[in-house]
């Protein structure tokens, strides 16, 4: 039996977004899958059929975002849950040696993109006085670490935006939450190190990191609570990680 609730997931074609898409599909949610990789979006559409609608856009392009949301077919237009998952890290360099290109890529997707999608979706939630917005933050949004100043700044911004949004949307009965993972082994580090597989592998050397499915399970837990319960802020770490910099490597 199809779940009546509609969930929009950004960054749905890889990592945490893809794991969340698959898990929510198993629980019969109606899916709006967003991403930049059209081939992977088509594969999701082929897999889930009428349960799934796909949107191909870059979250950092405000015109693309608002156009895509505005043109949703009627049967997918009343979004119940927004999962702002799209984001990235580029480089691991000291502030003085890092590139503006990397800075802009992180700011555009992690902050501006998340805000654009939220703005495009929340008006319908406000009109219906119902909805749930979940932002993917990071342990890097709770505490900084060396050579991560700009990435950490973007995730601190996500944390602050989430808290402020929760205040603004409180009169409308809309839940606003954030989940802040520690080390999760996905394509994240491979993107950060621009395809250097050895550097990416070293990030998780000697530990058992989280996997994307772990985060997806937590997101499912958040959205399946009773109406009066909001899991507002959730930090999840692998057991081997105690903070951004304290990691027990064997």
C-alpha cells in the first residue's frame, strides 16, 4: 500500500541521499528524487516507477530550483517532508592556501543551495500548516578542525539556519530538524580529495566508520515519530570517533 506522504530528497543519487531514497521506498513513501546526475536519476525512476518523480537541477542555481519545484505535477506538489541532503566538501587545506573555487563550491551548495530548496518548498507547508524539514549538517557544524575552516563554516551555517527556521516556522506546526553525522564512508572524501582514492581511503583507516544506511535509518526514525514529537537535533558518530579530531584508530 502506497504511503500518502511525499518526501523530497536532494542529492538523491549517491551516498546518504541514495540510501535514504532506497529505505523510504521500502516504506512506501512517494519520492521526489533530486540530483545533478541525470543517468542515476533515470535509474531511480526505472526502479521505482510511479512511486518516484525525478528533478534534475543544481541546488546552487536558484532559478533552476524554483522552476523545478513550481512545475511539480499535481500528484507530487504537496511535499510533506524535505530532506536537504545535497552538499559537498572540496579540499582539506589551510585557509591561506585553499582556493576560492573550493570555497565557493562549498558555500554555494552547502548553504545557498540548502536555503534555496527550503524557500521553494516551505510556502506550501506553511499554507497547509504541516510538514517536516530535515537538514543534513555535520559534526563539523558543532566543532571545527584544522584545515576545514570553510567547510566547517558552511555546516555551522546549516546549524544556525536550522535553529532559526525552527523558530520562524513554529507558529505553523512545521517540524524542523537537523542530523549531524561524524565519519561516514561514502563518496564524500573522494570528492573532497578530487578523486585521490588513497587519500580518501586514509580518512577511514583503522576505524569502522558509519555507512550511509546508518544515517538513513536515523532519518526514517525522525520522520516516523508522532505529530507531537520533533527530534530537533541529532549527532551520530561511529563508536571509534569521540569528536572531530579524537578518533581511536587501531
